[in-house]
C-alpha cells in the first residue's frame, strides 16, 4: 500500500494558537474533524498527531496554507491578542518558553504513564464517529479509509526520560514568567507576586512525586500560587501596610484599581477565564466552585469592570488590556536552582526544629519521671506532736555569764550609759 507523504504540521503550541485565533474551542474542533475532545487535546499537547483524512481536515480547519507550515513552526503573529499573551508575557522570553514547554510535556507524559489520573469536569469520551450520509471509501487493497486512519493515529514515540531536577527546571522556566505577571494582576504587589510563585514552586518540589504525575502540573502550581497570594494573613505583615508604586500609564492604573476593588474570588475567576484563557468548567474546578457559580462570578466581575471602564465591556478588549498590563511589568523571579535549594533548606530547617522539639520533650519527660516520688506519702494529720525538737521557753533571768558580760560592758562606757567609744591602738 502506497501513501502520499504526510503534510507537515505546526508545533503543538502553534496548533493551539491557531485554534484560539479562530475563536474555536476544543469541543468545536473535535465535532468538525470527527474525533473526541481528548484527541484534540492530545494533538495540542504533542502526545499524538493526526493522520490521514483527519489530518487534512484538521489542517483545513486551522486555516494555514500548507507551504507556510514547518515541522517545527513556532508561534507567529495572530489576528488578535489571545490568552497566550498573558501566559507568555514579554516577547523576549517567548522562544525560551516554547522550548521549555516541549520538555515539560515530555516529562509529564513520561511520569503520567505510571499512574494516570482522570481530569475533573472532562467531557465523556465517545467511541463512535459522527454519522455521515456516505459510506467510508474503500481503498484498492480492501482496507477502508476509516480503519487506516485509526491505525495511523498511533501514539508518538516515547519521549526521553528526564531526571526530577531537569523536569522541575523545565516546568519552572515555562510557567514562571507568565505566572508572576498573573499574580501581580491578582494582588497588585510585585514582591508578593514573586514570593507567591517561589513558594508555590518550593511546595511543588517538596511534593514532586505528586506533581510530576498530575495531568496539569502548571495548573497545580498556579492554583497554589493564587491561594498563597490571596491569603488574608498578608494583611498582618508590616510591608503590606505600605502600597507599592502603581503603573506609570494612567489607563493601566485605572484597570489595576478596578481589578483590586473586586472581591478576591471574582478577581480570580475573571483572570482565569479572560486572562489565562481557561474554559468555564476548568475555571470552576480551579476556584473550587460549581460551573453556574463561576459563571455568575464572571458576569458580575465583567459588569463591575464595564461600569468603571466602559471601553472594556467587550471580552476581547478586556483580554487585550489584561495582556498589555501584564506585559508592561518587568517582573523577574529567582533561578530554578535557587528555588529547589530554598525548598530543600526549608524542609531541613523544619525537620531539625521538629527533631529538637521532640528531644526537648523527651528530656523534660525523663526529668519529671526521675524526680517524681515513686511511692505514696500520706499527709501529716493536723494537731500531731512533732518529736525531736526542744520545747520553746519564755525569757527568764540572766545567767552568771550574762551578768558578768553585762558588768564588763557597762564599765567600759565613757560618757553616758550603754555607749561605747572605739579605742585607737
């Protein structure tokens, strides 16, 4: 059986960018191509690649000419700013982020094959293809086209196995630039944004066996950073009482002021949906709310922003302004090696403190057991005579020795009774 050479595909990140540029969801792409949503998700993460008829339909749906595609096509300019602008941030870091994403996906796929976990709020998979009016075409060798397509959609070759530090460094390099900017939009404080992201990655490194097999490690770290940044205990810190310098542009200051006046959960929902670009079920799952509750929070947040800034009533314009505001702040975080060392140093410090406290508690318990009485001693009954002590006597007449001493001292007085004068020798 001979086949024509396969049409080159863009990179997984470019596939997602092209889909979002056409305002299509994964479910819509799956319905038009004739596959499930999980298959489209696998195509956009690089786990599998489309082949045969579905490959051609997928290319036509992306709307990119074949001659403009490369085997390793990078992100190109789109017709509008999408949620990737918030995730990627400054243009200078785009190439590093694209390379790190491929390494992260390889590491996550390698770990996820051990203990896969079902993603929350995922649409149920269907094993049947959409019904069509025509029967599948049969090739010359008797093999139907649909059967060959199913056979062609074989999983990609296994990615190279990375060490835990390498996988963590790749995840850190991919997520940190965008996550610091998102946390800044969430809190309005640069130092708190950097600290929240670093603490989230320190906790991720401390729980790396759990994070490595997660279906969305970036979402795990993002949720942890948001929880730390929105903690009410930060109000008790001395530096929290002094506000930081606002953005230089007046429009950016107005938008940031409107965001900070929203309730924390409304602000988080708006940032996840209109800033990061998550779907409504994923936003609800990350904010630990039901889908209707997340939708109501999103609508109220948009209404509050539109009431203060009418030009941002359209979601696309709000998305563009959030991306621009996040990109204006040049926020940097620590190196991944420093974060890993900080996590290990923190774990060692707490371990040593726990051991010292345990030793102190054991020593105090041992001392108490050693000094405590080992038998019962009944208390003394009231009014009992205490033996072995001389009886108390009242003052009586002076003895002969006392009288002699009294007379001697009285004879030594000079002027006045009972007065002594020191004698020089």
